[in-house]
C-alpha cells in the first residue's frame, strides 16, 4: 500500500514507518522535525521524508509530493502533559488544528483509512483500573483534551464522509527497536524510563513525582508497553479499519508497575544504582493508569509479548549505543 505517516520521524511514528516499509509498503513520512529526528528514518528503503507542519497553511501543496495515498497513520503531535498546562494553545494548534488539516487533506485525496495515535490521557483519573475503552472520557490535562477532540473529529469524519478509523489509546510506550539502534529521544526528556537510564549512566538523581498517593507503595502506577508490541498493534489496526466506523482500542501491557518498581527493575537491568529524590506529584498525573486490553485481544487479535525487563534492556542498549541520542546532543 501507499501510506502517509504523519509524525513519522518521532519515536513511535518512525518505529511504525520502519516496520511498514520492511513489510513492503511504500511510506511517505511527513514531519516538521520539531520533535522528530530525520535520522530515525533516513536511508531506510521504501521511506521518503517530507518536511511540513500539518497546522501551517499550504498543506495541500506540501503533500502533493506524496503521490497517491491509500491510508494515513497519524502520530504527529505534542506529547508532554506538563508542558500542555504551560502552552494549551500550542497543544491545540499542533494536535487539533494539525489533525483537522490532515483530515481535510485526506478527504480531498480520497483516503478512507486512518489510524490515529490517541492516549490513555483521554481517561483522566479513571474510576476503575484496569480501565476499559467504555470508561468516560474525562481528561485532566490540555494534552488529554486534544486527544479527545481528535477522536471526536474522527467520529465526525466517519459520519460525514465515510472515513474508517482506528484510534489506539497508548499507555506508556517505552523501550527501543532494531536491536537498540532506534529509541526514545525527546528534548527535553520528561519520561521516566529514559531519565532513569540516563541517571544510571551518569550518577545524577531522578525525581520521584509523588510518594504518598493512593497506590500500594505510594508512587504512581503506569502500564509500560514495549514499542515493538505497540508497532504490532498498528499493523493489526491498519488491517482492521472498517469503512465509516471509528473504533478505539487500549494499547498497554495490561499490567501496572509503580515508579519504585520501575526503578528497581532499571537497577537490575543496568547493574547500577539509581539515585532518586522525592518530589511532589506532577500536575495532571493520575495515581494509577493500567489498560484493560481485552478488546484489542478480541478484535485485533493483538497481545503484548514483552515485559518490563525487555523494555529496560532494549532502552539500555539504545542509551549505551547513543548516549547523546540521534544528534549526539540529547536535551
Ligand atoms: N515520573 C517520575 N519521575 C520522572 C518522570 C516521571 O516519577 O522523572 C513518573 C510520572 O509521575 C508518572 C510515571 O513516572 O507517574 C511515568 O511518567 P512518564 O512521563 O514516563 O509518562 P506519562 O505517564 O506521564 O505519560
């Protein structure tokens, strides 16, 4: 198939783009490279990179070079919950306006298949954990609100012009792919696992955000899913798209780990001690977020196959191979 991968130079988007090109699809990546890295897709057969901002005027012109497209996978957007409180307007522009422009382009281009990177952030602080897809969508951050807004736009597109879409609600995507050759490189890095590994390597201290919450050890519980499993979910989702319908699926490991448990696992995997410092909870962080993944198992025949140790081991080999990230100057 001819595929357009928006945000395909980012952490998850590039992993999916590489996998789809390896399976023989022709992939055009569109990315403004504000957070993505050209090195994540450069030189890979079957992938072409176009540089464009989805929310800027002239998207049609920028995407004319993509040629005919049969399906869109949409990863482009800003991803940091904390930053979204400081810059809600920037988050709406990048995530909602950008998605609206991409959908308008897709409609005009005759694209009827769409896979969207949504987030567990749509649930806010769920009443029930593990959280099923049927739980109310009550985001507690501007970031989460943008993901709900885009899911709503997809529903509108399904009704108005017959788009078929799958929204994958990611829990905590983590780990590295391609034997540690590609991994997470956000600037600044806000995520727990890359921060822990950088601290294991350097001896610096990692903050623990919240130590007396309503969880077994007081620290936040999250559901860490290996990037390779997440990639597989996209492959299944692309096949499962049904015309005129939007379906949402949780993509997580289906089990939780507390911040302290992740730290202990990181120490085991690296053989190093990780220094920590207790900090107050981070704004917009629910105490516990774990996915009920039974719907994806049933309808996408998808199941995660890798655990926390594999996540950490792969992320550690990425970190050790390229301690400065793609450009050698990690933020
Ligand atoms: N966290 C932490 N220290 C850090 C970064 C994150 O304690 O330096 C916690 C954070 O509060 C959350 C969990 O680790 O409970 C995972 O955070 P991350 O930013 O990796 O992903 P999120 O769950 O926010 O998408």
